[in-house]
C-alpha cells in the first residue's frame, strides 16, 4: 500500500491558481505546521474506510480560490475532490462543505463504481483554479475536467469542460494534440492559458485562452517533445521523464517538476516558445544530462510539485526525500544551485518520513493563500498541512502558563487542565504527556485545555507549547494524586 501511495504522491502536484500578493515573509528550516486537514492532530496518519467529510486518503493536489478563500483538495485514493469553506479551512480536522466526483462523503469508488461520466473521477492528482473561478482537475480517466464557478457548486456536480477526451464518457489514452495519457499536473496562468503536464506522454501541453476552448480541443503548444505525436522519455534540455507539477510565475517563466529525471526545469517566456524548445535552467541536477537521486542541499529525489510566490521564491515538493525545498530568487539561479530552506526535515541531508507537525511523508501538491501561508498535501500521511510565514524574527522561546494548582488531589479517574500559551510568531500547538506515555495534542493554542484519564495513585503530567517555528517552551508539570 505504501508503494502505491508514493506513486500517486509522485504523480500529483496541486497548485493554487493566481499567485497572491504576499507579505514580505519567510519560512525557516524544520518549521512546524500550524494546521492540519484530513487528521485530527499532527501525530495521526491513517485513513478511514468508508471516508468522511473530514478524512483524506493519499491526497495529491491542493488549490485555493483567491476570490473566496475556499480550499480544494484532490483526495486521490477516495476518487474525489473535497472543498473546505474558508472558515473550516482555518481549523484543524474540519469537515469539508462539498464533494466532487462522489454522490456523498462516504463514497470512494473510481467513477462511482460505474462508467466514466461528467460527474465521476478516478484518482484525481492535481488541481488548478483560473481567474474565472473554474476548477481544473487532472483526472486518471486520461483527461482534465473543468468545473465553472467551483466555489459555489453543491455536492457531486457534473463537470462543464473536458480536455484530453472528445466527450465526458470516454477515457482512452492517446498521443495527439487533443488527447492525454495520465495527466499529472495543471496550472492556469494569469494570461488565461492552461498548462497540463501529460505525464504518460512525457510532455507539457499549452492550451491558449482555455475559457474559449471547446470540449476535446487540441493544445496549442508542446514542450518536452518535438511535436504532438512523439512521446518518448528523455534526459536532455528539451526532454522530460515524466513531468509532474507545472507552474507559470508572474514573469511568464514555466517551471516543470521533471520527476523521473529528479530535477526541475525552467523555461523563460514559455508561452512564446516553439514546440520542443529547450529549457533555460535546471535545479536538482548540475546539468541537463544528470539524473542521479540525491539528498543534499542542491539535489532532489522525486520532485513532484512546483510553485512560486510574488517575491520570486520557488517551492519544490521533493516527495521521495519527504521534504519541501525553497529556493530564493529562483529565476536568477545558476544550474544546480542549492536551496535556502527545507521543510519536513531538520537539515538538507536527512530524508526520513515522519508523522509530526515538522515531518512529512510523501508531500505532493502545494498552494499559497492570500495571507502567504503555504499549504502542502502530505500524501502518505493522508493529510494536508499549513505553514504560516515568519513575518519578523522571534526572540526567545514560547511561554506556557498553567491555570490553577500545580498539585491536584482528586477522587475522580480523570482531570481537566487548562492554560494559555504565547509566542511572537504564534503558537502551533500545545502538547501534554501523562506519566511515561507519549505526547498528545491539547485542544486550542493560545488558550488551551485537555481532559485526561488518571490510573496511577500519583501521576506527573508534562505540558509544553510549540510555536510556528518549531521552538518548544519550558515544560510545565502538574502532579495528580488519586485518592
């Protein structure tokens, strides 16, 4: 199962639509996430069968509607897309407000257990939202489908648009200008063009003025191949093997996560390029002929997602290394340049998977919201994580205050404890540990509380606060005496 989850994490990289104007901010290495969707806490990583409106199974793509703040997640192994309201997306473990591809929140079968149609999905891998509010979904039915005004649709809506297939009821793969084979990435640029990573055909297709395209329309341009009928994998400046996520930044530069070649390609002024044009730059490898996997500051091993912000930073989901790399000033970097920040790992030479606020296991798609917060799907952990930017340096550790007595004598088998926590960059979570047990997450952050069972005559409860940079407060202790 884990191998299958990894495969779909590699195939999916979901991107957010039009890049917002972000505040001048940054992220720090090994920073902790401050919110999770798909799980109730940061230490859970399983999935539910049947699913619910709050659960995920191998999510691969994520997108945020800049007009409404609603968050869309491609829930790949549940064969659906979930939409979270802007309010629900601000609380860990929230329920989605709508589902696409299934009749209800408990459905999970590919194509709803029947034939492909306008209302069905089969392992959706990536999402993109264009300037008109249309949600584009790269679907395992060898197509990309579009839902107009996606933020206002109710459960199980039919798609309005389809590319890669002539109709909504066909799903055969193809190698032409109007067909697709396992699409694995999509991005809607600010000029109204839709870019699709056609993974199975080792190419990226460009659909100009996609809002005016008819269903089944042909693409207008291709990169990674010399023409629309070539589909071989290649390791060169003009080849790909296979591509995953795609993204076009504000300057018109196309970024491609070339997953199989373990690199990211850069194409300047991409919309004006001739078919089969070579890339201008490469990250993750020293040159265009190298493909070796690497767990270093300049290397990659399975990049699947790419994203840039308004300040020119590039975010790369390096899935096989269980991390996200951040490259500042990416457009001006030389080939093989090192990253500046890593999320999901304590350093650039570690790659172990983890189920924690600071860890990842098969990250896939990424998106930025209007506040500059980074959202990442953490596929094998069946969750999506949110990282808030650090607006200014934060001196000192976070502070924890426990309300009430530090020694509690009780005849009841449980106790309730509450308090407050503070940090100049915000509190990510408060954790508590009963005796020699493991740490669990309390309810709330700046104001927190929890209830826990007591079984020993004398028990020590340890409590600590963690801020959004991953720093721990001094551990507080409460002694409970059970009469």
